[in-house]
């Protein structure tokens, strides 16, 4: 159980460090979270040994990322792009 808390602590610390840096560089907060995940996972190797345990955190992260993207979308803008979206979606 303490291993989960340690991994969650590493994730939170990485997010607290990476998101303000990404914001200062003019990038979005979601991109800061992605950069933090890449750095602590494959590059440094702090987390990522147990893929089944980390999968739950990753799924939660994807849900939160989709929630943030949904908050940033404006319905008026989406309605204005409906012809392009429907047309290009069927073009495949």
C-alpha cells in the first residue's frame, strides 16, 4: 500500500514541477502533464515497473485529460466547424 502512495507522490511532484514550466514556455497544462509522465516513466525510470498497477493511474489520467479538453471546447466554435467535421470525417 505504501508503494502506491510513493508512486502517487512521485506523480504529483512531477506534475507540480512540469506544469508551471510548461505554462511559462507558453504550452498548455495538459502538455505539461504529458511531459512529466514521459520524464518520470521511460526516461528516468522512477515509476513504470509494474504495468498492471500503473494502468489504473493511466486510465484515470486519460479520463482527466479528456475532461480538460472538454472544458476548453466552446460549443459555439464546435457548432461553427460542424460542416468541416462531418465532411472530413466521412472522407476517410
